[in-house]
């Protein structure tokens, strides 16, 4: 699943290509329409397909930004602001192309679910192989309550103190550290990959309870999270499975990962262990992490 660095890479690639442009027409896939008819509402949320297509027609994209793992497409029509919120789920990808046929990988070409034809030519396309991604067209961010409950960006000055304060709350203090740092209301944008890497860097067992970690060690852990997120942003993100940037390129951070997906510890050559925490597989070194 794309995490903060991967989403940041998509946003930075989209901004120069899409800001200031106007959507001429929107076409959703038959899969989306069928799912809506079945009451499943695949990908498109808070709107029925026809209304979604009509609402975004003639919208001008004024600004694109990232918040945690979300992409916000700020838009205007007749001087009224709106926002299209995109979550990539596990396999979502955006492409900016002159024609849909320019998408080289067959698996993305096959699973195009939203096609935005631009008034000045070309297309903005959303493809999603497993269809766990989301597109929400909102009048304002507050119309989708979970978006208002996200923690500060990890790069914000207040983010570390916010993390410390949240970790002491009754609902978090007895949870495992891995589960807590992947909670978007505690730290924004840190998922399984970078939580695994930061915990290994600080030699902390992923199942250790928050109330058994000192404040000094929590601060060091938070700094390790920020460091690995910055490293990944600079490397274009981690391409695990189906992540792609808007031009179809893969990132390279997966080549620098120390613990995620590893069979042996790079420090002590001990075989790594696995356990499920918060519904996700956690890889760790039983010798180094305690």
C-alpha cells in the first residue's frame, strides 16, 4: 500500500502537469457503475456515478497537495471551491497521458476506472487493479469527518510532541508500538513499511507496549520515522508490488530497506521473525529488537 513518501512522489509529479488545467469530461468504468448498482460503491464514494461525472465537468484544478496518505485536488467552478480527495488504497495509480493507450503496463491499462479528459488535450487517468482506492468529491474537507482527525504532518514542528501526548492516552498506552505508530490519528502517513524500518533502526520490538517505552526512546523513534520517510521521498518511494508514479516509473527505496521483507537481519545475521500486529505482518529481528 502506498505510504506517505509514495503519495508525496505522486503529488510532486502531478502538480506541474495538472495545476491550472480544466476538466472537459469525466468517464467512469462500467465496473464502478455495476458496483454502485449492487450497493458496493467501488472507488467512488459519497456520490453516484452520473452525479460524480457531471459535478467534475468544467472544474479547474487550482492546487494539488498531500495530506498524510491522501491527495487533495483543490478545484473551482464558477469561483466556487471544491476538493476531490484521492486515496490510492493498495494498487491505485494516477497517469497523465496524451491517450489511454500510452499506459504501458497491461495491468494498469486493463483496470482504468476514471478518465478525466482535459479541455486543452490529454487525459488524467486513475487506474486501480484491486479497487481498494477511493475518490471523494467534497464541497469541503469537513464533509468527510475522518479527514479532520488526522495527526499533524510528521515534518511539522508540533508533530513529535503530539505523538508523545497521544501515546499516553488510555486508548493507546497499552497497545503495541507498531499498531500505534501506524495509526493516522497519532502519526500521519506512517504505514507498515516505514514503521518496520524505524522500529528496527531503534531496536524496538514491534509488539512492545507503548507504556513500556520511555519518552526519550519515543522521541528517538519519532525521529527515526521522520528520517526514513525523508529518505524514501528522496528515493522516489518504495515500489513494493504495484506502486507507480504518474509516468509509470518505480521508486528505489525498496533497495535500501533494512528489515521490511527481509529473511535475515543485516546486522547480526539472525533469521527474522514475523507476527501479525494490527492486521499487518510485522517483520523483526528477535535478537536485535527487544
